[in-house]
């Protein structure tokens, strides 16, 4: 008699796997919507530090600056839906990661090191991409995903993802709010680390057929954060974004995909030493003061994917970016918003790229690329005799 055959069957409960996986030796793909321990990430740096190789420079409870293998800043661009938003503070109190809420995106892709040339210049550390996927509505329908979180130290998050559409058109609205209060250390002392932030984005898409996409998007957000290790707090993290993208697949037997997009992102950031804290003279700050900085990043990109053989692929195209920087300052008695904006820098970049890949075997892939960039920077006011143009500081 076979006792094993007579043993009762047991159904195991579902297990949620939250770890990221290596899509290839140089690429990591993750789902930011999956549950994350111990609590959902309040910004991009908080999420990225769960991936091996990443760490973060902390500013407070939120708004950290991601570091990958010792490199950060311009060497590690963070893209959202193929666009770039650059922070305005020269001291990176509002790093680009501050404006990204991971749970509102569908896919996170990390390219390790300088292994691609198609996503802009300055990628020696790698490229981080947060993307929202095209909703698939073969039949008319409505989808709603929402979550609420509550935790200690006043932590509470709310997220909503609403989608509605049919085979020809769709609308998607994503919104989130995240809040945390100061915490107390082991001696019961209050540590400045509170934050409150929100984001809302809307996308309207047209899909006349399965291979065509035209999408118009816009979004905004704001927040504030207390910083225990800095002389000022961030009292405004205002974001304004817009974008238009076009994508067409399977145009010819050899032209697999054509992409084009234009976008604009503006970061309007305020730092002061009196709104979220009691002012105390110290260091170089003998009086209450506020600094308002603004950086607008506008760009365009066009790329074509050629595939004349199943195992050969060439992605080539052009991208351009323009990024002026403005500033103004004030005090409680003379508010900064009563002052005019003054331009102090402007950056421009024009690039051309081509990346060829060959799938030699099922587990072997060769990739080679070439990228050429022309970058310019202006500083205002220009030093005497420079004709209005000078290298930007830093």
C-alpha cells in the first residue's frame, strides 16, 4: 500500500515576492507598486536603496539623494516616462528623487553603469527609469486601484490609480499623498524629519490601433520637509509637468518602432529657516531668510528602432534639452514672492545616439553604442569681457 498516495492535499497560502530581479547582468527591473518592507517608499531614493548597489544621502525623513556605486547627481539621471526633471537647489535639498512617488508608476528599470547611450548624457553611474505603461482596453471598462497606509510617527499614505477607456481612447489619473512626523530618538529627543507631499498626474491617450499611441499628459505636486542636518527646511516642492509623446510600431518589416516626445518640467523650490522651525541665529544666518529657486527643464527626443533580422537591432535618434535656472530671496518682512525672478544660469544639450545589439545566443547578447553631445552653459551676470556667456559655476 502506498501511504503517500493517500495523504491529504494541502493548499498553501499566496506569497507576495517583493524582491527585484535581474533582467540581464546590467539591468534590473522592478514593480514599484508591489508591497515593500517595512513601509512604502516616500520618494525615489527610499525605494532605490532596496536595490543592491544603491545607498542614499539623507536630508531628513524624506527627499534623499540616491547614490549608486559611489556616484550620484548628474551621473545618475532619474527619468519619469522618458522625461527628466532637475532639482533647483544648488545644494540638492530638492534632488530629482524628491519629486518622484514610486507607487504611482508601473515599472522601474535600472541600467547599471555606462551600458546605454540612448537615454541622455552623463550616465556613468547608470540610468534609472520610472515608467507608466499604456493601459490595455480591448473593451470599454473602468479600473480603480487605491491603498491607504497608517503607521507610527504620524506616517500615513494614500494612493489612487484610476483608468477608464476603450480600444480608441483612455484617461488615467494617478494621485498620492504622503505624510510623516518628527520621530524621537532613544533619549526621547525630537529629531526634525517631518514631511508632507502630494502629486497628481493626468494622461489622455489615443490608440486608433494596437500599434499606435498618442498621449498628452500633465501633472503637478507640492510638499514640505523638515531637515535636521541643514540650516534651512524645504517649505515648497512645487512641480509642474506636461508632455506629449507619439509611438508607432511595426511600420515596415525593418522599422520596428518610431518614438517622438516633447516635455516640460518645472521645479519651484523654497527654503527658509523660520516656517517649519523656530529661528535661532547661527553660522552664516543671523536673521530669518528665505530662498526661492526655480529650474525649468524642457526637452525633446525622437528615436527609431530598426530590426532587419530577428537577432539584430539598432536604436538611433536625437535628443535635446534646455534648462534655465532662476532665483530670488526674501525675509518675513519682505517676502520673496514680492521680488522679481533673476536668471543666474542656463544649460543646453543636443545629442545624437546609436546603439546596436546582437542576440548571438539565447543567453548571449552583444551591445555597442556611440553618443555625441554638444553642451553649453551660461552664467549670469557674466564676468567682465565675456560677452554675456561664461561657464556655469560647479
